[in-house]
C-alpha cells in the first residue's frame, strides 16, 4: 500500500517516515524486501513509476537503505528474473536499467557488477535463470552467455570512466 501511495503522491518524506517506523520494529538493515517490492511494483507499471522508485532510492540511500541491502535486493531480483519474466517480459531490460541507475546515482559501486558476475560464475545464481534473464545470447548456452557477460564486465572495469550506459546497452543486447 505504501508503494502505491508513493506512486500517486511522489512524497518521499511520507515513505521515509513509514520506513523509519518499520526499521524501528524490524531493525536496521532490513529494508531489502521493501527494495524488491518497490522494484517489482514499478516493473508492473510504467516508466514514470520506475523513475519514481529510482528517485526514492537515491533519496533514501545510504541513510535509510544501506548499499548492502540495496545490493542484496538486486541480487535477489536477478535470481527471480525467470519468474518475473512470466508477468513482465521485459524484466531483464528493466532490471538492468535499475542496476545502471543505482550505479550512476552512486548508490552501488561499479564493482557491484563484478560481485554479481562472480556469483554467476560460482553458481550462486541459477545458470538457467541467468540464461533466461539475459536472453540467451547468440549461441543460446549458459557458457556463451557467461563468456559474453564476463567480456562486457572486464571491458567496463578496464575503462577509467566506467561507462555504465554502454555496459547496460551491451548486457541488454545479449538477448
């Protein structure tokens, strides 16, 4: 309900007040579920709501929502991509845009993509879900998709400017 109200009012202060109350009850660092819910609800709506959620995260991080909670929530969202695609076919594209935005807004460090890549390589993210999440790549195999993602992330890391838009574009092009 809180997120729906925010979509109508765009009142960041109201959300912050409710989250402060929630944090008092649940404890600090427990807002990852709010992040996941806000993103999935935004995906069910339009670009306006996605932008509102990105603005909300920028306003609440790191004082209320920790970078660790944000990163964990995005990792869980990547794990859920196959399920999200059932209702939201362009979920991989939208999630990559949310990730890019979080990095551009300096809510997550660029190294977060490297951590996510390592989790993919270690098998902490289901390979089949990863394949579906990024569209399968030209060869249509998990190994090929991982190889392409690894290449993109290495290029991203090697650039001194960390061109997030280019990395997001190339990740999206994998499908």
